[in-house]
C-alpha cells in the first residue's frame, strides 16, 4: 500500500499538483538557502521527506481503518 501510494504522490508532485502547498510552506518557514528541501519548494514541488510522510500517513490510516 505504501509503495503504491508513494508512486501516486511522486507522480502528482512531478506534475506540479502541489505547487500551491509548496509555495505556502516556503513562505511560512525560514529555510536555509543551501538545502535540497528549499530547492524543491522553490521549484513548486514538495520535498522527498514530505512525500514520504504523506504516503506513510495514507498507509497508516488504511491500516487503522481495517483494525477498527
């Protein structure tokens, strides 16, 4: 489930679907100029860690839904 969702999130990120979210995050936080995270946000993409967390949350929610 995680790998499938991560592939979906990566595709959406590459297509620029998260550009507005990236711009909001970039304006709200003070990132150092030499980080890959800031470079991703400036390019209109979410960082690799952000994509990982989104996919992980999705998988956890599905898991918790099945045991409830």
